[in-house]
């Protein structure tokens, strides 16, 4: 019996542990496939000696034609964990051996919960030639640079066949080059290889019933024969098993279902919800690649074909702009004879007819088809072509309606590609109202995307109209969980819960924020945001002392206005947004907001003081240094506003205004 593994998650088998190994052991229920034969080699492709004893001896199996449904038994997986490529330093990835009929939701849960991957903002499915092929050096470099750029800037997942050959090797080397040249802060690119378990060379080294942490895997291309080595530059591997040995393509239906499932998931970020978009990128390829493109187009998935990469990609690229009636059987036959010279004999007359029909259907869906041509119309970047393909596909789907433009802007913000927004969305084809942009302005602030904040300000968004009480509450409620201020805010909420005996932690309100600010500023100020009474929000009349801040004897304007013995609180959107950005140490955002204000002296001094206090609790050396640098900058900006010498120190004495 061939020890071919599948995966079936049995929640009753989950074990309790904090260690990653235990978590994976618990998540991965293990399955073994059992089947029998009388011949030296079974119908599954495995030799007799690799079958289990009960499979060989059982009269139930003997003398029967091999059928996967009849002769395969699923058992717990014995191959999962970390994979370390021998001789390649500290590079370690994740791997798992799964059944070909494992539900996509289980795999997605494994990836996001067990492996800890963030849901992608974009899914890039790369397909094409499975064997090594030649591509012009310039085109190869353009492809590699563009692929990693789109993945790195958008937070995408790249999915390939995972082998160290063909287009998969090209993708792996693209990621490798990026990793070598990039800094740690730029992050890793998630590159997922989905391969057939039965075609993986040296797969026995991955078998660890309790998980390999790590499993040492050696690449040996000289000895692999008809099998394939895994590519060392991929970060994750899903090895799909149906119980067969040496049969390629087992993973294709599995991969298609998984990609479709992922593309149907909704990701919420910065208060904006979008379904995860998917795009198919094609290099070179043979008959299998044509089927992949055809199925992708049929399912509404946009495809980017890289012209100049060879074979199928070039056949489609060369006829893509032709009217459908001109894409004839004779023309396709001519293209095949030029581009498939070494394997032309595989194309029978019926096969050419089939290819012609499929290519016609592919070209007919022009809104889903994008051809990347090097240097065409100034087009130099594959990343731009990929993102343009996504926008073109979504634009057509909603018939150019307002809702569609909004969706395209959501995609551009999610990808953090302000260049795409400028060139493809903010055009003469659609007139944007400033109010239409406010939800995305909030998303850009929350996700710390200063270039988009600048763009929205250019497009007419005014901070005085944007920075309402409710907006500010929303921004504080969605602060970066890693920020020190967020932790302090949560502490205030927990304390209120304990005092009030609430069943759950209360939601953030500005008086909670005010309490944290007061703790940081000390005697500098009374609470900045008073607790609202009833429905009072934007303008509140409250009896509180005014702020007392001095700069070298120069009094600063109060944040409160006196009215008949009381003080009327008034929102100051620029000041309030500046404080929100500053307490998260977001310098670029703070600089943009500061530039929109006219008199932010008190806020600048308060921000300087808060940063100094927060820096005392910051463990990260770089963040601490950034805080102190920004604090000093605020001091000089505030003093400069008053026309004082930049060398004057800031007084922390309280005094009358």
C-alpha cells in the first residue's frame, strides 16, 4: 500500500497547547490512503512493497481493477510542519500533505489560523510552462520586478505549482531576488506552491507523523527523473494527494476550488469591506495552460498574458486584437507550427479545432483579457498591467455605475497604489464629490497610507468637514493595536467596565481618549474631550477650567471658549486629527495634517509632551528614537509659529492665558 496522505480535520482530535508544533498537530487530522493490487506496480503507480499488508492480503481488494474511490482509504496526515531546504541556510517554509478532496474552507482556515497568514488583498495565480523555458533577459527582469512589486505593495498571495522548474522557478527566483535586496521592514512575500504529492521527488523526507519541525528537504535535480523537486524560494507548500504516484495534474481541480473559495472571502480593513480579487498571470505554457486560461475566463477571472514568454501565451497575445472571425483554424494552425515546433505532432486536426474555439472564446471576453507587451505605449511594468486588468474587469462588471467607481477606489486603497488611483480612477470619466471620498479618507488614515490622504485632500476633502465627533470616535476605535496609546485606551475601558460592572468592555468614546491624554499631559490641561450629556456632541457647554500652556512667557489660546461663566467646547478637526496621528507615532500623516492647520501651536506642544511621555514606555529602540525626534520637531514648529528663536526651550509651567 502506498503511504499516500490526505488531510481531514477532526475537531475532536484538537489538542491544547501554546506551541506552534502542538497547534499544527491539533489542527491537522491525519489520513492514510490504502489500496491493493496483484501486479508489481499497482494502478496507483506505487510498487507492491509500498502497500500496507492488509491491502495486499485482503480478498476484498484482490483481482479488482484499481479505482481511487474503492481502493483508497483516508487516514490522518503524517507530513506537515516546517520545511528546511538543506544547504540553504536558515530559510524555512511551511508544508502540509492533504487529500485531494479536502474542502477549501479547511485549507483556508489552516493557512490563516494555523500558519498565521494575513488574508490577502489580492490573489495572484501564476500559471504557464512547467518545464524550463527561455525568455529574453530584459523581459524576464521586467516580469520578476513587476511581480514582486505588485505582491509587496498590495499584500498579495502568489500561488504557483510549487516546483523548481518553469514558471514556478521564475516566480521563486523573483521572490529570492527581492528578499536579498530588500530590508526586513519591507516584509516577506507569501508564495504558495500547490503541487501533487505523488510527483514530489524526495517526499519521504517530509513524512513525520507528529510533524516535522523542521523537516530537512534536499533538492536533487540530477536524480529526480520524472518527478519534480520543490522550489526552495516558496514560503508555503500544499501537497495534494489522491493516492497515485507520478501522475501530474492531480492538484489542478483542488487549486481551482481553493482559489475560487479565497476570491469569495470578504476582507475588512480600515472599515472598508471588499471581496478578495483574483488575477491569473500567464507565462509560456502548453495545452494545460490553455485550459487554465479558458476556465479562468469562464469563471470571470481576469488574465494577464505576458507576450514574448513563448508558446500558448504568444499564440493568444498575437491574435488578441483580431476580430473573432479572423481567428480561424488555419491561423491557429500556423501559429502552432511556429511556436510548438518541437511538439507539433500532438496537435491533431480535432485538437486544433478545439484550440481555435477556446481561443475565440478567450479573446471574445476582452474585458477580462490583458496582454502585457514590453515597451508597448510606454508600458514597462507588469505590476501596473496586473492592477489595470483587475480594474478593467470590475469596471465592466458594474456597467460604469457609481458603485463600481467606489469599488475600484476601494481596491486601489487596499493595494496602496496611489499611482493607479491617479491614472485609472481620478480621471475625466467620473466626477467625485468630496463627501464620496470621506469613507476612503478614514480608511487611508487608519491604514496609515499618507499618499492617499494627500490625494483625497487634493480632490477636495476638507479636514474641517471630515473631522466630526463621530469620525474621531471611529478613528480611535480603529487605532493600530500595536500602538502604546491603544494599550492605554484599552486599560481605561477595562477599568470603567470593572467600576460599572458592565457585562462587556464599553466602546471607545472621546472622554476615554481624553483621560489617556490627561495622563500623558499631567497638569498641562483639563480633559480635552468632555463626557457628552444626553445627545450633546459637537458643541458642548461645560464648566471646566481652560488649558494652561506657556511657551517662554507667550500664552497660548485656550481650547475652550468662555460663555456666561461657563466654557463652550468646540471641535477643532485639524488639532484633533493631528493628536490622533501623533499618539500613534505616524509622522507622515501628522505632517500632512499639520500643514492643513493655521494655528496648531497648543496642539503641537501637547503632541511634543505626549510623545516624550510615550517614549519612556516604548521598548523598540527605533520607535523610541522616532518619537523623540518628532517631539523635538513639534517644539521647533510651535516656536516658529510664534516667531521665536528655535533655540528657546519649552516651559512646562502652568499659567494664566
